[in-house]
């Protein structure tokens, strides 16, 4: 989990590092000589998809990441809608936040099979689609890959979802998953 105050340039929360309260924007700007803005990882993921990826020519999309938690960015007409905490949503008939039901770490902690996790992911995507009516849902984060996309699509092929897979060698960049509407970038 990460949070940054974009107006002050101060890091608020970084779970992997002890940087909370550390001024980071100004030192980065000074070191690079470039304007610097701070943003959390999920919103940065969405901004990258807006500029270079699957959200480039889409009027509205939700980009979310699954890992330790559930982070997201909602984009309407090329602009990030501020303050969306998608991991704090509740699904109908659930007592826990979405983050406690289907963050990437939950699959492992609860020993869920990919098909079970895919069902949870599908339930979440349908809820996001109902709340925000995006043209596209873009999913990324530490857990994503072919198995998650396959399981998601087996549950409901009506969803318009793009799955961004971790691929440090870029050997699968811009390839198409051979079924339904998922594309692995």
C-alpha cells in the first residue's frame, strides 16, 4: 500500500519502506531537474494505461491492481477521478471490505483455486461495472496473469476486461488471449 500527498510532495504511507512523512517530491525534482508529482501505485498504473496502454482511446475505464490490497483509478474523459478507495467498497451480502475478500494475497492465504478466485474477481468486476459503468476494466498487479484472466473469463464472457500481466522481458507484450475480450499486454 502506498499513499502520497500530491499537493505537499510528502509520502504518507509506504508499506515496504519506512518513508511515511518523508518529503520525497522536492528531492526527486531537485535530483532530476524535472517537475515531480507523487501518486500511489494503482493510480500510476491507471495513468500509464491511459497514456500508453489499453485505456489510451477509451472514454472511461477503471484500472485496478491486485496484490497486498486492492487499489484503483477511475478515469473519465481522460481525467483521473480523485479519492476513489475501491478496496473499501462492500459487495452485496458481504461483511468485509472488498480488499479483505479478494486482494491478491487472499487467494494464497485462503488456499483458493484459480477458479474460485476468478469467481470472486468476476463478482467484483460486475460490481465495479454496475457502480461506475466504465467502457473497460483494466486489471493489473502482482497476482495477475493468464491463469487469473482465464478463470475470470470462464465465469462471465460478457465482461470487457483487459489484464495486464507482469512480464519483465516484454516477450508477451501486446499479444491477444485467444478467447473473449481479455488481452494480455
